[in-house]
């Protein structure tokens, strides 16, 4: 199985504070890979290093065999890595269509082609009826779908999703899980941070668990639910994989 992303001895310090230390893992092509851990465990810092927002203190990031460590975010996006953010960041004064069109222009100089792609994605994501609504007027679930559509418009091979399901009610959560499974079925590898245990356990094929910036374990969801170190550090004794 081809390695899509290889993280080798990755570390990040902030003025002496060790946020991530010596983390290693590999994500395979077409895999849905989850990452969990307490707040402050280094999850988003890892996303920020992969997407170019932070440069690692040490270690390397290989994407499809190419070293992308320290590249600027626009170049990493061009390479084929897209992401969403824990706090959604729509262009508030632009319409839903214009937001996604910006992402689509990552791959084409044709506005007509970009708009066609944007409309197709909005239809797939469930926002086709809101193309003229401005970003500032969207609900939280709608903003999450918009951010997902904009990231997909950049045509990623690997998509980083930072709590894309947070704040959703049970019906919205089920819909989002179905949307994400559909994205994976189209050949896009997913790397997901999520605190909703039912969601991350349901959708992921493997999960990495972080604690205090270090990796505890990597394995299948059912293995995580019975791992003593994972339960003590994060899940809690009351958690049940059901």
C-alpha cells in the first residue's frame, strides 16, 4: 500500500514549550486516519506543520515520497494537501459560491471552469440552494460544509479535517459522516481530528492517540477503546465502543 504521508520524528517547540515531540506515523493512500487526544496534546500543531503554517523544530514530512517540510502553505496546497480549520474561516462578505470559487482557482485560471466546479461541489455538499448567501449569514453547520467544499475545490489528494463535526446535532452528524465517507470513496485520503468519539471511531480505519505532544499508540478503533493507556489519558473509564 502506497504511503500518502510520512511523519518522521516530528517536533515543535514554542519558546521552550514542547508542543509536539518525536512523533512518527504513516498514512496510506485512500485511508481514513483519525487523530485524538486531550486539548493541548498537539493535534492542531501537527496539522499546522503539515499544511505549512508552522515549520517543525525538527523532523520531516514526506508527501507521496517528496519532502515538503517547511514549504509555504500555498505550495503545499498546490502539492495536493487541503485542510479545514477548527474555527471556520469563511470570507464573510463573499457569497457561498464565491468562497468555493476561490478554492477552485487553485487549479485553473478559468473563472468559468472554477465556477462550474464550485457549483458541483456545493451540490454534493448540500449547499446548492445557498450559492448567493453571504458567509456571515451562515449557521455553524453550514459554515462547516462551506469550508469542506472550499477545501475540496483545491483538488486535494490528502484532506486534513480539524473537528469538522464539532457542534453538529445527531442528524447533522450522521449526514456529515456520510458526506466524508463519500469523499473517501472518490479517492481522497482523509486525516481527521475529532473529539466526538462515536464519529471518529465509526469513520476511521486507524487512529493515532496523542498525549502531552507525544504519541501513545496507533491502531484500529476497537483497539483504542480497550487500550488502558488511551482510556486513562483520554477516553475515560465510562467509554464503551458500541
